[in-house]
C-alpha cells in the first residue's frame, strides 16, 4: 500500500472536482443546444467560450509563447487528435445525456477511458511507456461495464420525456430521438 502526501491528496481532490464539473458541462450544453437549434452550434459556442476564458489565463499566469518550429511539422499526426477528441466528446455528451441519462453516459465514458487507457499502457501506444495490464485491472473495467448493465436493466424503465412542453419536439430533440 502506498502512502499519500498532503499535496498528493490535494491533487486527488482537485481531480474529483474536475470530474464533478463534467456533468454540469454536459447538461448545460444540452440545454444550450436546444436553444440554439442544433448540437453542433452548442459545441461551437462552448469551445469559443473556452477560448475566451483560456486566453486571459495565459496572460495572467504569464505563460511563455508556444515554441513554433519546423520540428512541429515532423511530429506524428496523432498529436493533433486532442482537439478533435474534445469536440467529439462535447458533442456526444450534449446529444446522449438527454437520451440515455447522465449516469449511464458518464459511467460508459469512464469505462471507455479505462479500456483505451489499458490498451495504451499495455502496448505503449502514443509514446507512453509499456506497462502490461494485469488481470485485476481488466476485471475492474469489466465490473464498471457490468454496473452499467445492472443500472440499465434493473427495475422499471420509464421513457425519457424530451418534449419541450409545447407538444412538439425541437430539432435537437428530434436528432436525439433518432
């Protein structure tokens, strides 16, 4: 068993709160999509707000300018996937959370993150050090997925009401129902 320092515990608490804000992001973006008329508009607005908030932080924390050199052009193409992944995650969350619910969505997000992280570590993908995945980690991932199945199929299932109250669905709600 490892011991944690006070700073290590603080970092873990920060990670918890970083994760805790994600459902708020998904729900707020889903409502924004409803008001803007399409999930992609909500994704764009959300990402623009991120830029508006991030730009002053770069100045406040006096972050040095990025190193832009010809070497950057010779790096693997996958280094640019972060922005695409962020947009796909953001758009998926605002479409799927109203359809399947926040708990199911986020547990499946965690299950997907665990599964892909295990593959990245096991095979040393994307320049990460190779770390063979132990059977206990695979069992843990399986338990997360089993938990989703239990939540989805246990008890009475009520259909989600996505009607906007006016008797007709918005364009976003029609997309979500598909």
